[in-house]
C-alpha cells in the first residue's frame, strides 16, 4: 500500500493500491455506457455479497444517509420503532426516528455489554412496532449484536429488522438469504457505507431491501423524501445509464474494485480473518494491561474499544503514536480520555497489526509504563497467523 500512515481507526480504513488506481481513472459522463457497465457491476457484486433477492442501492452519501433511507422507506410518521442500542451509533437511530415523526422506544445496554433478548421481548410484547433497528457492530463500544438471539424475537412480533452494518458489512456475516436463529427470521433491510470493512474511501451509502421490506415501501405510498425515496433510485439501479442524481463516478470505480477484492477473498475467509484479527489484537493489548471494553463473547470482529491503564494520558499516547505513523481514534461520550479505539478490518494485514502492537508497546515504554513487547507480539501472532484460510 502506498499510504504514508497506518490508519487503524474505526473508519475510514486503509486503501490498497488497486483501489487508488481505480479511483484515479478518467472521469466519464455518468450516463456513459462504459461507466454504466462499471456501476452495474458494482451493484451486482453488492447483491452477491449480501445474498439478497430484493433491491440493492449504491448511491452517493454516508452511513447516516443510508440509515435515513432504510427508515423513511419502511416506516410512516406516527408508527412505532424500537431502537436496540449498544452504544453511541445505536442512539443515532433515536434522533432519526424523532426527526421523521416516529414513536420511538429504546432498549439500551450498558456500554460494553449486549442488550438482553428478554428486554427486547418484553418491549415488543407491549405494543405494535413497525420496525426494530439493530447496530451490528457499534463503532463506539466495539460490541457486536447477537443476531441469532434478536432477529427471531423481532420477527415473532411481526416487525421489520433493519440492520446497521456500517462497521460490520464484509467482515461479519450478514446474509439476507439466511434465517438467523429460527425459521424465516431474516434481515429485511441492511445498510452500510463504503469506508470501513469494504475498504474503499468514504462517500457511498449502500442499502438493500428484501421482498418483505419492498412490500412495506409499497404500502406507504408517498414518503416525505426525494433523494432517499427508493422509488426514484430503482430505475437507476436496474439501468445505470438512466439519470436521477449524479453518482460519484470515480468513487464507483473504486467501489467496484473494492467489491472485486471482497468477493475474490470469499466471504467465509473474510469472516474468519476478521474474527482472528479482533481476538489477536485484544489478546495482545491485554498483555500490556489494556483491556477491551467489550467482553470477548460480545466483541466485534472489526474494531475494539480499549481501556487505558491507570495514569495513561490519552492525548500524549495518541499523539506519540501518530508521530510514529500509527493513527488510532479516541473514545466517545463518557469514555473520552479513558480509552482508545482501534480498527482491524478491511484491507488491514497481519503485518500491519503486528507492527501496531509493537508501536503501542514502545510508546507505553516511552511514557513510563513497564510492558513486555515481545510477549504481546507473540500473543498476537499465536492467534492472528494461525487461522483457517
């Protein structure tokens, strides 16, 4: 990779040379047949990755726009939405629901823990909910949702499952053809962005609707949206030479190459790789006395929120790492200054993550902490380099 720094934050994530090369190709008209063929290819690759028989949308925007698109095309003002929140980004659905005039209820976990399925069951049993939102991997806490436990409960109560895969898609299993935990317990709407585990620069919102969700859209009739109304985008997704709004031509080039790399590696291989990376990073950092916020059985494969040992200054630590070329992220909300977040997803490699473990150990030593860099490195290699391929 020709990146000057190791960008190990929860997104954007490192970009490989072939994606940069695709991004830098000649900009063509958004209705040019040559561009349309690439756009069509990227849409079909997305459909293959998510295994959906519904509609897939790849449009200019962020993950937050994808969240809006998922909600506004399935839920009418006044209808009830349950937000399952395991951190800061789960809470974002609350603001979105309020903005659209939904009746929003929330079930929240303590940061670092998963929401209990019995709590979800209790709330859903008390009222008629149109949809339930789940954040698959919350970027603030590093907690993963238990889809096998949650989706059957939601479907039992007749609600749509809206899954936020922004920090999970292409790294943690999200199969829209699969039943999770029980028969016919499927993901109805899946949303994500280009800049995390897919490994492409930011700027694309990706949303998929299964047939059940498409029926929900039909029943709504008109929706209070224009750009995010899927009915304005379906003709474009079927024939990218048609025009609704100008797509980010060069970013679509990059996304098509990113999706080629995803599918070439294979989804099962990617799931195994990311799971191994996450476990290895957390185990290695624990050698330094830096423990993950999330318990291992609830930890996401894509990023980890790591608590600081007593006496470590957040700014001094992250600044020193940045001077060495390693960029990690600060923690959010009440954990700001008490933890950092490290991404281990997308195009990251074993070598990059092993180097990060070494640099973190060296920085801790420089800041006056006694740590065993060799032991941490060996712990990382013990897990990350011994995985099924």
